[in-house]
C-alpha cells in the first residue's frame, strides 16, 4: 500500500508575520484523509504555535495550505513542522505542550 500523503512547505519571515505556505497531497488511491499541521515556533520567544486542520482531502487531491502568525518584532525565526494524519505520519494525536 502506498504512503498516504506528501507535504511541501516554504517558511517565510515577512514584515510583521511568520508565513508557512505549501501543499499537502493525499497519495492514497481510494480513501479521503484528514491532516493536521502544526508549526511549533521556538524563536522568537512568546510566539504561539500555529495549527491548521485540512479535512477530507480526496484521493489524489493536492490542497494549498497557509499557516500565518503575526509577529511583534522581526529577526530570525525557528519553527518545526509537525504533521498528523495517516502513514507516513502515524495516527492522529492530541497536542502535547513542549
């Protein structure tokens, strides 16, 4: 059985915002899937994590995604992307505070 998804993302630091854009593709042949994307922001301090739910992605469908968070200050940014959904990402899980 094929893996059920692919994600391609670009992280940008715009004036006043952290923006993550890209696509998520359901590579499954016969089943729609839901995906949850988290951007866990560790720099700058005090920026909340960003979450986006992408529901009912049909087999073979590619969806555009955008996660956006306002920033009070500019500078460097560090974010880790976490995807929950079917394989290769595993089962849906509840968010754990880090």
